[in-house]
C-alpha cells in the first residue's frame, strides 16, 4: 500500500469524524493559494491552509469561539508540527443551524426565480 498523498487532510478528517461525528464535513485545501506568501518560503508541504465546514450536534449550546477552540484543541498536533497546518478557516454549525441556512437559501432562490419570471 502506498503512502497517502494527503496525510494532513487524512489526519484532520479522521480526528474530526471520530470526535465530533459530523453529519457533514467538507475539507478544502487552499494551500496552493498561499504558497507565494513570505511565511511559506522554504516550506515544501502542500497541506498548510485549510477551509473546514463542519456540521455537528457536538456544537449545540456552544458559541462560535468555543466551537473554534474545540477544533484548534483537536488539531493541536497538526498545527504545531513543522510544515504542518499554518491556517484554518472554520465554519461550524449544528444540524439545526444548517437546516435553517438551507431553508433561507431556498427561499432566496425562490424569490430570485419569481423576480426573473415576473420580468419576462
């Protein structure tokens, strides 16, 4: 078996999945957009900048800063490692918050379609 091409992403996915049991998890590697930054000079890692969207009921009754602290604590080794994660962009929601967001988006989309149909 060959080594993974995305060991950092794999570790992030495993830890979040095991600890938070998310109903939805999206991990986007944005490292290529930051490789030219001065802080990244000499860093050969292709896994330094991530955007995470995590939907989990483990976030219930917790404000955003507490949710983010949970993620940072969970990924402390990956953040501290030489050539490890340099930056995280986090979007954390409960399943109820995600459902409300989806309902709003559908309503807005319906309004846009109605406006277009009205203009025709």
